[in-house]
């Protein structure tokens, strides 16, 4: 168990021990007597960590972790200071303005979470190896492939956030390009042994990593090859995806061709995914029937401890009261996001003649109604959200509590528990529409035409056809994937993450791009004296 112990050393930055077998838990001999025991305790148990109810844990659904670092650092959404609310020591302001520090507790906690799951995956691999004689060859290959794919997924998120990561017993901090190539190799090696069932449908593989999940991850990795193969992201030198090669089966393809191949696999190989005719189906209550969702975090009122906190965190108190819940009145869309959806500042009704049809699906905006009833703001007036009045600090403004369009994308589940944080809508991590837009982008970057792919997405929501330019594709990704946690990844790839969007008041002047990667947390560097900090951070 050398590897497990090594990785736990990274995780245990603030705690003194990790009890492998707490009081009352089965011993190893009792826990791994059969193939079913090994599958349940070494493979299935890892899925308890994809989502979470804890701060800075879970890939989505919770706060101050992976999702917030990928979303609230962008031009997509923000949490303004609202009088006495949301100042929080300046944390949300630092995210928005890219002025975070290596000492941020949340960065350290997120690193710890990611490496905790990586460490547990390594532990599972060691136990599977130790008890191999209990398994058939097919079981051994399937269990190992699934665990390695989960581990690769967590390596992906860690590398994407922090750039350089460690993957070995010796705890050497790898250059990003080396980590990237090893993640791809692990996923490719696992792919033949993974289930061909759909992960998003109820059944034996519900919420688990199957071939479709890995196709999606490989497409995402290939699409970002120019970024991930760059080991010095501050020197002004940029790689060309046409010159980066990735082995796909028996073919050696450039990064864009590899992206296209893996995106195509989602529609041409089992399991088959399809665009839903109705965009909202993917986020409805009981969305297990979606043909489009590729990987989700299962949610059920009574069967898991995962939380989805984003509606709770976003909507106004009075709005929540009308639904039958509490709320925090925080997160909202930015002005640039509203402009992208077709709202203008000079129009009295703040509408263009043709706003995007996803506007009313993705946002609570203007006068608020719940189940057809006008929502009162608590002071005898209609509750109205003002999308174009957002600033970083709303303290003292008449719009202090009501500025900003709020999150609506997930259908309200009126049976949800814990202030709507425990809903029956599964949390969507990966879906086919994203892959189709990835293909459109890869085609254009490869000098080909991506109009058909881009307009498949627009057709579905009844929007007119447009040319697949890179600018149009980036804009479409915002319109289609709002609130889904990909905006930082997109802006970095398009070279716009450090732009001074929305007149960010206190934004750092990052001319080198060093904030495209977060700093290695201070506590981690203290533990590993031989490691060096990422470029641009002190």
C-alpha cells in the first residue's frame, strides 16, 4: 500500500491521521471476501466523492471548490457584495478579480479533496491487486479500468486547476505536459474494459464511469491540448494544435482531429447519446431519462448526501419563501452574460427584438412569478430582478438585494428537501451538446467548416443559423452551457480569461497569463519543501 500512503501524505496537511478502519467497520479480510465485496467497497464506494455536501468538496453542487474556481473567476457569473452580505473577507471579490493568494483556505481544501479521492483510488487499486485471485480476469480488468478512469478524472481536474501535479510515489511535481499525457494514456488504456452502458440511466451503471464518460473526457483533453502541453504559460509562446499528435486507436491524429474522433464516438459507438428535442429535459426533475446527459451526480431526496446549493445561493429571500424554502440571495449573471443573451442597457424593456430563447430557461429575470403567482418582495411590491444593475459592491444601492439575473436552469422540485439543496434533479456534469460544440470548435481550428455542428445546437432551441467562427462558438458555449462549470476552461483556451471584462474594478493586471493556473496552496508547499510555486505567485 505504498502508493496509497504516499498520496495520503499530500492530503493530510492539517490533520494528523486518517483512520483506515474506524471503530465498527469491517476488517479487510471481512470486507473483500468476494468479487461483489471488492466491487462494492473498492469501486462503488469511490462514487461517494463525485458529489458532496461539504464545503470545497464535490466536483459540482457545493461551494468554495472546483465549481466556484471554474465559474466565479470568469465573465459568466459573480457574487457581488450586497450590503452586509457576501463580503466574506473579500473572498468572492478576489475570485472575480483574479487577486487570490496561495494562502486561500479554499484552494488548500480543494487540493486536499481532489487528492483525497486520488489517494482512495490508489488504495482501491492496491486492494484489487492484493485480492486478484478472488476475481476472474474480466472482473479484474473491469474493476481496475473503472478505478483508473475515476483517478484520471480527478487528475484532470487537479491539472486543469493547478497546472503541475504529482502522480507518483516519489511525489515529484510533474510538468503539466507530462501529467496531461499520462492522464490520456490511463483513459485510453481503460477504455476497452469499461461498460458500454449509459451512465445517466438508472441501472447497474447509473452515475458511474462508462465508455461514454471517457470518450467525453478524452475529447475535452484533446481540445485543450494547446493549453495542457504548454509547460510555461507565461512566456508568450503558444503551441499549435495541428502540430500536437495524439494516438487514437491505430491512427496518429492532431489535437483537433482527435477531438473530433472522440466526440463522434459519443454518437456512433455504444452507448449512444442523442440531443434531446427539449433543452430543459436535461435539467428537469427526474432527469434520469435524458438521452443527452453523459455523466451526472445522482440526486434523490432520501438516498444520498449530495447537495446542490446553487439555486439556494442565488435567489432572493422572498422568492425562496414563495417556493417554500430559504435562500442566500447571492450569485447572479454578469452584465456581459446578459448582453450575450440579448438584453441591452438602452432599451427601456431591456430586450432586443430577438433575445436568445434560452434566456427564460436559464435565468429568473425581471418580475418574478412562482407557479403563476406574482412574488411580493416583502415590502408590498412585486419582486423584480434587475439584470443590468450589477456591480462588484452594491452596498447602499437601491438594487442592493435585487441586482442581477438569478439561476433558473434546473427545474424547481417542489418536493426537494433542505432548502432545495436535496432535489430529485441529477446534477449534470457532462452532456452531448458540449461535445457537439467541442467538435464544431475543433473543425474550425483545423481549417474546416463547423457550421452544421454549431447550428444543431441552435436548431434545438429555435435560434437562427450563424457561421461557425471561433467568436460565435465561444458565445454559443456561454448561451448553451451557462451555470455548468466550463467557462474558465473555455476562456483560457480562447485566450480571454485574463481580459478586463465587465470593467472589473480591482482586477489584477495579468499580462502574462499566470492566473490561468491557480497557485500551489501554501500549506502544500510547506509540506513539500522541494516543490516550487507556479509562475507569477510569491
